[in-house]
């Protein structure tokens, strides 16, 4: 099928760009040194492509992602890089043969893991982002607590999420060095083999971790696109022009904010060339057509501002090479 | 089940508030005078509650909503209040016995409707919002075209979406009068029995239409909550505190921007009282805890900024009376 024959809105993955992104990342972070973050793409089909490229361990953000990955036979080494109290759902996966590690940053989450039947944990260390993670000086105490509860402490994780989007590369690099110094200190107190951290925005700046957690690099978005990274935009939305207002100088396509994560702002219209976005509504995108003749039925293509919440709105990817649809991948790891 | 025993994040509907909203609206717009907009809630279970309250006709924004409503036996009088070229999917519903009307605003959409097997249309008139709808002075010409293609023209529709959110009630009222004057003029040229328009924000200001298209009033959100309307917040998200940083003065709950439409901005934390939102991440909400003792495992409750794209992220509603979960309604009209 030709991409222009797809019903719209359609979530499109350019397979050549995706494969190039996978290869670029794998040259620096090969095999188990990369722990791709499933939250960015929520698809076991895409995860399997990464496993085939040598990355057998994965990161998840939700219990549903963990369950779906395990059910798909991708449970070789799953990390829930997030705190959870309902850890019994993870214990079930362990019983079924998956290797499950969960982040812990408190007595409560350690107890939940132990009580739920999880066997392995990472101590999640706050390295500057005001979110989860214990203060670095408490990491050793929590590791002791975890071992006291019979848990294997594999090491530490720390996510420098306050830095990954900094446009100034030098500032990003300096921040990462400081954050990772604090993670390294915590690691010395905790022990274990794993120091897990990083993301797409710090993929070549974070040098003290043993494994990189990155997901956005695969599909990319316009927010990361501003950083000059060597990863191309593999994700776009295809829409159809459903209305043209010649006197008003605008047209309307059927790509709306219910198909786009909007927290990073508006998407960018890349087709037709020269189109300028006016605004998004629930199911519509209004854009200027002053510089181009646009007709009802024409196709449009937009790049999302933020990959993760965009993907979470869709039930499938349409996978293309050039303009041909070559596969369909379910977005099968949605919801919680 | 008690609401605090639900896995989180959970999308909660307060049934008493919902029923009060249904009753308040029905006092002014009873029976077929209200055409509830399915896009705001995407659930046939909630639609059936409206049908039981006397509203048998519905508005949809997507083909999937139309198909789902028809399949659920709610196809008594379905309006796709949106332009579509792939109208064959609607023709299938007509063949299966549903009454289907579609908005048209161009020769192309009229031809698509006729070719697809749709029998009834409304001429969609632009009344000021830069989105779909023909210029008012072309409505009569399009109606002729539609009749020439064998279509029954039921009348006109026009959505004053540029006005529904205006905080100044007098300005809203004045704008509605102007928009509806233009819709009335178009109606005179088009003919038919139906003048469809309006929304939650103009529910008591729009006096020239024969039927009101409103959906947000049912569940509400903080954007509409600022307008002083007599509809209460029936929708909230329940989360769990998964991390507390005492020295930082903040806590983290498992309600993130993948469970919240963010185009109208951040949600509002309503429980614990006094909590102040710092920011949302994909799966997290960081909030201040300076004025309250918050512990890991505590529950939080937030009100979304925008109901429609919030609901579209979820697979089910948990329906509560007080603190008891009394039902679960699938959000079964998602996707396209």
C-alpha cells in the first residue's frame, strides 16, 4: 500500500530512519550497554527489532509495559525504572520466568518489592531532577535495607532529566558531570555492577554509567531535534486536508491534538512545504496556505513536539520505506 | 471496592455530579433539542445514560465514534459534525440501519458523502472559528449541489468555537449573537429543519439554534470551570504518591502527562488540600508538600485542564458514588 492510501490520522514510522538511529546509537552503546526505554515507543514489535540488534535488556516506566514485554518473550532483563507500590504484578512476572528489576528509593518501595515477589532492585538516586530518587547520601542505607529484605541490589540508577533538553551543549556536559559524580558516589556506597542513567539528550556526554537508558532517539521529535543530535526524525503523522478556506488563506487537516502530545507545544507541519501551523484542535490542525495551492484531499505530514505522549494516543504504527507501507506495528503497551 | 483501592492512575467519574450535570442541561435542552457530543467522553456506556435521559441523537467527531455508537445500538440519529472524505465507512452504517448525517462544506465532501452511500447532510457554515465550514454566502449553493447529488439536506450547523471559552460573559453573548445571525442567514438559503451549533460555554447564550451540540458539560475540566457554569467537575484522576523528598519539600505521584491532555496547561491538584503542582512528566506529577505531611502510598486527586484529550488516553472510567466504585465504563470510542 502507498502511504497516501492510509486512513488518516496515521502514525508513520520511517523504517530507514529508524534503522539508522538504531545503528548510530549501537556504535557507541552496543548490546547490553544500551537499555532502550520502552516508554518512548510502547511497542513490542519495535522492541523486538532492538533485541535483534543486540539490545536484550529494556527499561520500562509502567507495570503494563513490563507485563507486555514479558508476555511477548522480551523478559530477558526488564528494569522498571520507576517506583511502584503495587509490586505484586511484578512478582507474577518473576514467577513466569522474566528477569525483573525495579527501582526503589524508600523503605516503602523496598518493602513493596520484597513483599511482591521481586528479587532484584536498583537504588534510584536523585541526581538533580525534582522527581523520584533518594538523596545520594541515603543510597547506601537503602541498599542495606534492601539486602536485609533478601533483595539482590544490582546497583544504582539516576536520571539527569533536568539536563537532557538543555540546548547549550557545554552546559549539558557540565551538568552531566556533576550529576554523575553524585551518582558515582552513591554507587560506591551501594555496590553492585550496574550504574544506569542517561537519555537521548546526553547519550554522548554521559561517560560514567555502565548502561544508557535512551528511548527518544529511535523515533525522535522536534524538541530533541533542536539539539543537533545525529538521530533523524523517524516519526510523523499523516493527515488529510478536509477543508480549505481560500479567502481566509488557511486549510484544515484531520490531525488534531488527540493524536499529538502537546506538552512540548505545537507540532511542525513538514508537508506541504511552506505551510505554517495556526493552531490545533481536538481533531483538527489549521494551517496557512498562502504560499501553496492546497486542495481538499491533499495529504499533510507533521512532526510531533514530544514523541512519548504522541505515541500513547495511537493503537498502531504504519511502517514505511519511502512511500510504501511495509508493516503495521501495534502500540500494544499503552495504558497502565 | 473503595476508590482508594483502585490501581492508579485511574480516571474517575463521580456519578452524582455527572447526573446533576445531565439534569441541569436537560432542563434547558431536553430530549432531541440536545445532541450530546460524544467526542468529549468517547464511551457508549455514558452515551447510553444520556439516551436513557431522553437524548437519542448524538454528535461525533470521528468515524470510529460513529461506528462504535452504531454498533452499540445508539444509531438512532448520529451526526458526524466533521468533514470526511472516507465516507464509505458511513455508508456501511447506513446499510446496517443507522441514521447517519454528515457535515459538508465543499463540493469534495458532498461528493464523498453521495459516493459513499450517506443519505443526509448538514451544510457546515463557518461562523468565525478558523476551521471547517463554508463561507456563509456559499451555503445555499452547496445545499443545491448536495440535493443535486440526491442527498437530503437537513439544515445547517455552525460551531462558535472561538467564543465558547471567553471568560467575559457579555463578550461571549455578543459574539454568539453575531455568529448565529450569520448561521441563521445561511439557514434561510439552505432550508431544512435543523440549525445545530453551540457548546458547553454558550449553552445558555445560544438561542437561535434548534439543537445544542455540547459534551464537555458532562465531565467538565478546569478550563470550563473558570466560566462560572452550573456544571460540576465530575472527572478526576486518582494517583498514588510513589516518592517523597522531605528536604526538597516535594512529592511525586504516578499521574503524568500521558494520562492528561496538556494543551490547556497543567492539571490542578485537589487532594491533598494545599498541594501545589510543580510540573508533570510522562508518568509523574511533582507537587509541593510544604503545607501537608505526605507519605508514600497516599492518594492524590487532580482535575484535568481539558477533558477531551484526557479521556482519549484512558481505556476505562472508574465510576464512583462518594468513595465507592460502583461501575466501570470502557472508553470504547478511542482512535480513528
